[in-house]
C-alpha cells in the first residue's frame, strides 16, 4: 500500500470520532515506552528467530518497538497521517536487521506480532475511555491502515538493503576471486571482507564446477548450484568464497581433507538434481596454503574437473592414479607423441572405438583379469578375450601385455573429451 501523500488523511472521520481517536492516541502516547517494552518482550517470547539473538540486537528491537509505538500514538493523538518522511527510523531499522542476520520472514513476523500487540493496547484504551462503538470502528480502520503502511515500508526497506548487500557481496567476491586466480597479492595479515570465513594463510581447498545438464539458462542454473553448494559447504560462520565466472562455478573453502568436502559436494549435487534437474560436475584441488596458493589450486581443480565423467561426476586431484597425475604434468611434445601412437585406435568406427575404450579401462581396473573385467562390463569372458585380440590386431598395441596396456591407457588419457578417442 502506498504511503498517503502529504496533507492527505488515511481515514476520514467526524470531529467527534476524531476527538475520540485523539483521546486514545494521547493515552497511548503517555505509555509509549511501557508499550514498546511489552511489545519487544512479546516478540522474543513468540518468535524463535529472536530468542537467540545477541543482547545488542534485542536492545535495538526494544528501541525500534518503542519508536514505532510513539509514532503511531502521536499520529492518532494529532489526528494526522503517517508520512514517508516520518519513517526514516523504520528504514534504518530494516537495513540493520538484514545486517544482523534476521531473515525477512522473521522480520515481518515480528512486525505482525508488534502491531497486533499495539492494536490490543488501542482496544484496551478505547474500552477504558468508553468511546462509542462507531468511533471504535473508525479507530480500528485507522490502526489497520497505519499498520499496513508501516509493514509495507519495513518490508520494502529490508528487501532494498538485502538486494544491495547481495549485489555488493557478489561483486566483491568475484573481484577477490579473480585476484587470487591471477596470482595478484592480497594482505595476508587480515581476513578479506568478501571472505571473512577464510584464513588468508590457512589450509584451503578449491572447487571448480560446470553445468552438464539443465532445463534452465546456464546462468540461472549456475546461480542455483552456487546457492546450494554454498549452503552445503558452510560450517557455522565459516562460509566459503563462491563466485560465478566464465560459465563456471568456483568455490574456495577451508579444509585439509578433500574426502570430507567431496561428501558435501555429492550432497549438493544431488540436491540440484532432485530439486531443479540440474547436473553439475566438480573438480577438487589438493589442500593448499592460504590465498597465495589459490592460483595453483584453481589449475588443479580445473584439471581434476577435466577427468570427470557420467560415472565419476566429482573428481578430487588426489584420487587420480599415478599415471593420470604423471600425464597432467606432461609437456605438449610428450602428449603429441603419445597421441600419435593412437592413430589406429582413433581410426576405428565409432561403435568399435567406444567398445575398445571401455574394454581397455575395464581390463586395467580388473588388474588384467579377464573374468573380473567381464563382470564389470556385464559380458561373457569370451567377449572380453575377443575384444582384446581385436584391439591388439587393429591398433598395434596389445592390451594383454604390460607395455601395450600402458600405451593404450596413455592414449586414452591424453585425448581430449571432445575429440574421438
């Protein structure tokens, strides 16, 4: 509801009714401190979200309740209306609540409780003063309209401040993350305002994620994934640093054990699938030391991400095999030489090439045991033996030998996902 313009009245009343409402207002004005304190106590008693707040917030609650009662009582006493310029204290209070960690739902609930309590005080005074029934109806209408104005203004002010904080926080987080990824120095002696939960010199883990499937625009999907991931990866007040950049989600969090973080990543990924049908893959770095190491940790997480697959959607760098780790550090020349050995494998028809890659990996995972490889692929052992023979004949690398199997694995690992194996 819009605040009435200056000079307008929220409720037209007769002189007699106006005098009756004025009497109630003057009576309330004489007790505004008492009523304000009673309202604050009622809010704390009825709303769990206020019970555990620190003493300074409770004191601020009492001050806000008292100021609101004083404004309402004075408005009734003077026969005036609530104007936007009278609500500066309310807008400031709403902004403080967003900084103090009070949710909008809890904040508005508190105003509903407060204003209902104020109406109870109005009704008590009206009864005590013996004003007429018709004047009581006019009083009720005036109170409801005033309450509506105040509640609307409080909600709008809270939302404006919350939006400003989110925008400011998101921009600051992106700026800090870009600095860290590009190796630009930060002050190691103090925590950064954009990441107060992170120790600039403490142990950190870096996570990089990309969207694999979504019914939404990728930007919207990334925001939903970020919110879910941030919630799952937070521990008390130790919130991670998260930002969206260049179509990917980057998170930096405290920790020395990637395994414990992977469990949280799995839970976050499953939530985005269940709630939004959004599938995300994540790569995780090894533990690093402070902000100065984030540049390398980001590269590690991106490398781990490149090893993800439908069957392995989350990969931590320390989960990779020694061969995979060795190939990560291979030079471009080394990778080119390895790739050249795979020309015959890449020349196979798509279906044969896919079956060959599956068989090579399954045979390696089974420690060169045909029976176990067959079980893993749900085929007959003779099928595995036939495929191994065909691979040896068609590619020139016999996977049944140690050297041949290593060559084929290196070829597979150094082939880009978007290129034929």
